[in-house]
C-alpha cells in the first residue's frame, strides 16, 4: 500500500515538473518573439542576466557549496571567457575599428568562430587556466584559499589590462555582436542545471560532498582529495567561462574593470542566499537578487509617497536592498533552501513553515526581552 501511494505521488510530481518546464519554455519563447506585452527590451536584458547569474552561481556553488572549498576566483575565469568569446565572434574589420590606439595582433585579428564554438572554447580555456592555478592554490584551505584565488583573479584582470594588442587594454572591447538572446542564455542555464544534477548524484558528486563534510574521513575511504578538488575547480572554471562569454554578448561591451574582485562577492551572495549546496536555491536566488537590484533603481531617482518627498539619493537602492537581505536572513538563516532541493510537497508546506518561523522569531524575542 505504501509503495503504491509513493509511486502515485512520484508520478504526480513528475507530471507537474514536466508541465512546469514546458510552460517556462513557452514563456521564454513568447518573450523572445515579443508576444508578451510586459516583456520589452529592458526586461529581456534583465532576464538574460538572471540566466547568466544562474550559471555563475552554480559554478561557485560547485566549489564552495558541494566541495567545501572557499574559492573567490570566478571573476578571473569570467574575464577569460568574456574576452575569448568577444574576440572569436567579432568580424576582423570590426576588431580593426575597435583597436584604434594600437593595432590588434594579426593572429588574434584573423580569428573567428561561430557563437557556440566560441562559448565552448571560452569554457575550455578557463578550465585550462584553472588547471594550472589549481596546483598551487588547492594545497591551501579556508581563508588562505579564498585569498589565493582572489589574488589570481586580480592577476588575470591586470594581465588583460596591460595586453593592449590582444585585449585593447583599459579601452576594453566594444561592438560585440549581441548574439546571446533568451534562447541562448536560458538554454545554457538549463544545460548547466541538468549537468549539475547529474554530477551531484554521481560518484564524483558524492565524493565532493564527502570532502566537504570531512576530509580525513573521505581520504580514509580512499578518495583522492587533491584530484577531486581539482575536478571541481576545473568544472567550476568551465562554467564561469561560459557565463562570462554569454555576459559579453549580452552587454556588448567589456572592460577589465567589469571583472573586479567585487563581482565574486555578488556571485557569493547568490550562493549564500540560495543555500550552500542547493542547486534549486542558486537558481531562485539568482533571479531574486538580479530582479530586485534592477527593480529598486527607482529609489535612486527620488520619489514621492503621499506628503513625503524623497530627493534623489544615489545608492539608496543598495541600502534598501541590504535591509531586505537582512530581513530574509532572519527567516532563512541557511538560505532559501539550505542544502535541500525543490519539491512540490515542500512548496505546499511553505506557508505553514513560514508561519512557524515567524512565531518562533517573535517568541524568542519576547523571551530575550523578559
């Protein structure tokens, strides 16, 4: 009897999941073809960024959340992917116009490839760089690893800043073809989510989580710590390189300053808010944070609320955004999902669980006051 009930529940959840995915795919197609009145050019740009930050969040969660390594080098790998994709999809005559201070290197100027090839090569090049960086830095742990990866990311940025004939230096690269649309961005994000699901439930994924939970016990069970850390680091860099390539095509102009170390903090915020070790949490947090930052821009321009008139205050939206984050953390101290994944049963129980959290919070405050 129990097996029949469980089988019926799993079948029902599978049907709901398939219907939801088909509905999401239909909405993306309608938005791309301008069939949704509420989705214009600006909204498409925001949705593209949501999908890109989903990829970047998953890349960092693989290392930080599932493997337990504190890495902050995503900005450097993004820069590699962004510049590689840009230089490969631009026409030679466009490169000549962009590189007007110093002529572009002849070999780089002649390179050209289709967009999907450029994305793959961007990810592969970022993975190769991660392979060489991983040998010295993956011997470190904790804060030392974070500082080392952050330092290498800055080294990559400074190299791009000073290689004038290859990256155009501080002038950056402009007129990048806007090939990446909703299909490209959401398609790549969907593939990365499927890849992560397969990886985490494989033997390698279980090894990653064993290393995260207890390195000594994992090594005692025969897991090669350095090798599996290197696998996670390389795969994370590949995903970040692809995300950087998509971002370059979406924004159409990049400079080395776009990949400063603060970008790694934005991605880390997505991972922490969604839940360390949760794929679903990363996806939800990427959309929530990206949309919230854009939606709150009206605060910077000043506004009127009844008799209250607030003048233009640059940066006010980030103050309000930070307050909202603090409120969320009060109720979800381990992020939206913690280390769990989405389930229809959990969605149905969400209102009840939220009510319990609110009651516990206020009851604790009353006890502390007493």
